[in-house]
C-alpha cells in the first residue's frame, strides 16, 4: 500500500469526497429537501428566485467553510490521540514494559 503522504502529494486523496453521507436515510432527507425546494421555487417570482439562489450560494459557501474547519479539527484530534497513544517518552500511565526496555 502506498504512503498516504505520497498519495496526498500526488492529489490522489480527496477526504471531502469520502465523508458524504451514503445512507438511505441521507438520500431520503436530500430527496425530501429537493421536493420542498422545487415547491417553493414554483411559487416565486424571478426576482425572488434569484434571491433564493444567492442565499443558497451563500449557505453553500458557509457550509464549505464549516466542513473545512470540522475536517481540520478532526485531523488535529487524531494527531493528538496518536501522540498520546504513541508518545516519544514513557508516559506515567504506561506499564513496566516499554518499547526500549
């Protein structure tokens, strides 16, 4: 298996594509949202539809930033967890046997 760092450098890793909900529940929720969006759009004037579209674009931009921040926090948490599980020095809570003993 190739190194994750190598794959990331080559642009072969797209974590954001792997976190999209794939469950039937998520698909049903998206379908329901789309149904109500279509009903709403059918009642709007052209000006109102443009306003709705701009609001949706702003919401999507915000959601992207929120997802990026959540992803970064998840990576930070994972690194902190790894540092605690595999510290360079023997931690106080470790048993008698340690890597260099």
